[in-house]
């Protein structure tokens, strides 16, 4: 797949009327993350005869881009500086004028201002997606951010959200009319993320010697180790369980996959507690599906969430999920049926839930299989792709542009 920060857009007039419309997806950066994973899944599963795609990154992209299986997707890095960078608006305008997309789809607050640039560049069909709020605005009430969203709303033809929680917030707090918001759940690749077969070997590449001892119960998580994910809370809960139930040291193991600002702090805390040998924090990995099949329980200790792709992938893998009672987590997890919901930033409650699952293999199996059935019934890639195509078709038709047949 050609990946380049340089644009090589063809003259659209030479492509002919049968050429599928081009969607330019605007994101902050393309690396490991839920939003980014959902975008890649969408591009990979949308029929190529319906839409073409380009991804414009305000910052840049990593090797994560190799997960895009289509060979016709252009990647553009604007290399935006930290903080204010007026030149980024000029580079965005130039990129849009050269790409000539039929539709622009921005994601989250970091890219929302580019809606005005897209309008200035002559892109008539414009959508904006909300995938979750950051650590500085967990409840969506930050006045500055609300004013920015209200100012950009007239430039946006249709909003998309990944959860009903975000849908309600857009209409109630931002003031977007109901008809301009479409809620679409993320899909999950249920063939790639499948349950571990009974008796299957679960020793992943480069796992620490002695980590997976016989009878080990792996408490796992996958995600950006950013402040909003609150991984130090998971570490504290794990250590609290070991302290209050010393017998757990024989079998309990902690696996956190991901990179970010809190990774070193978590490792230091484990080291100081004499539990570093019971944990594995391998950083960013490209074998997530295999590592999930190493786990017995999945945990997401976030302070805020939209709809978590990693929760969906864990459920598809047949894992019970312990997560905080925030955002879209309540829409995914049936408490005491497919997992357990706990209060955010409460290591005591989290430790109790972890101990409960660690000591009951039958409960893990029952809740994990119920989680898998929930994925099979309502979170397919096909339904997600179909819903986004309906949004794109509607925008193009409303703007009298050649929507794909």
C-alpha cells in the first residue's frame, strides 16, 4: 500500500462518472487507538465500488497504517505543531484543493475547526463524528469547547456518534437537532477476534519467562496508556487484590498492552510493590487478537469512554469485561451477565471485581460466552459499514453530488 505524506491526486475530470466518490477522513493522528482502529475497520470493510478514501492526519501516522488493506487509500500528514499552528490551516486547504474530495468527515474536537477550511475549499458535503471526550472535558461541559462546537455546527451537514450517550449530549448540550445526528455502533472483526480453543497453547511471542505458569489467570487490558484511561487505577486494584488475598500471587497475572504517558509510572509502582514479575507491560503490539486470547478477564478502567473498540474485541474473544460505569460502557456491558461495571477511580471496587472473576472459572466462561453472543447479534462490520454509507449517500444526494449507486 503506498503511504506518503505527498499528494498525488489525479484530475477528477479524467476519472469518469463511474468513479466512486472520495471521502477525506480528517483525524488528529493515525496510531494505536479506538477511533483510529474504527476508521481502519470502516475503510477495510466498505465496498470499494461504493466509496474511495483518503486520510488526512493533522499530526502524522505510524506503522499502524499498515493495517489498511485497501491499496488505493492516500495518507496525508500535515505535521501540525503543538499548540497554535496557523500554517496547518493553509496546508489543510491545499490538501483539500488537490485531493478534491466529494465529502469530508472530521473526527472529534481536535479536527472540528477544519470544517470551516473544508467549506472554504469548496467541499459541499461535510460530516463530523464524535467518538469520545478527553481528560479535560469528561462530562462535556467545558464552556470553551461547547462554544467551538456551536460555532462549527453550521458548517456540518450531519453528525455521527458511536454511542447513544454522545448522541444525547450533542442534542442536549450542543444544541444539534435530532435529525442531524446519526448514532452508529462500531463493528468488530469477529473472525479475527475469536475465543481461545480449549487446550490451545497461549504462550505469545516474547512473553516473559515464567509469566504464564500453569493455572495462571491473566487480567488483561489493551489501550493507549493516556490519563483518561486511568491505568494506574488498574495497577492499584491489582496490588490491592494481592495484598488482601495473598494466595492470588500464585496465579494472578496482569497484562497491559499499549504505549503512553502512564506506562512507566505503572511499571514503577509494580516494581516498588515487589510485583513486577507478576505483570507484563509490553508496550505497543501488532498481535492484539493473539494477546487477547492469552487473557481470562478484560479490564477497562477509563475515566470516560465513547464506545470502546477494545471492549468489543474482548467480548468477541469471549472474555468477561470489567469496566467503569462511564459513557458508552453502559451500552455494551450487561452488568453481572457479560461483565461487571464499577465506579471510576475506585480501586477497591475494581479489586473486588477482579478477585471475583479470578476465583471462578465457571463464571468467566459463562459471562464470556454471553459477551460473544452479544457481539454476534449486534456489532457486525457489515452493519457499521452500511450505516456510514447511508450517511454519506444522504449528504451527497442533499448536495446534488453523484452518490454511489
